[in-house]
C-alpha cells in the first residue's frame, strides 16, 4: 500500500522558518515528479512547489518563490520554508505532480501568526 507521510509542521511567528518532510513508503517514487500542495478551510488544495526526478527541474507558485525551496532524495521530499507569512497558514501535503488522488496523506499543519 502506497503511503505518503508528511511531517514538520508547527506554529511559528511571521518571518520564521520550517522544514517539512514527506516520506514515501509502499513503492518507490524515485522516477516521479513530486510536489507539495496546501489547503486552507473552504478552499481547494493548491500547488506550492514541485521537483523533478533527480532534482533537475524545480517549480514554485508565485506566492512562495524566493522563500520556499523544494528538494528530494530517493523517497523523501523536503520543503524548506523561510520568511513565513500568515497567508502561508494551511495544511501541507505532498503527492506526485500532477497529483494522484489515491496518494493523499494526512498532511501537516503549518500555522503562522503575525
């Protein structure tokens, strides 16, 4: 059974940093482009960042460019989040990119206060 387990969320002040991790079990995601997504109550889950196989290519939502960095090793995907803003408050999920609806995990909550 495929599982994606996100961790590393927490409550921080604006301007602080967090690093999220996503560990994949059940099968190898080494050949997949992987992404981070986030969701706030009442809104659809949205794209945050993606990293290709071997990290050759990375892409970011405009709202996080210059502040967030995505990286990966074989079956773990990381999201380094710097200079966090209150609008970054959300539940963060990882998945393949584009996402496979059967892969969604529980996510990890990030709360940024001003």
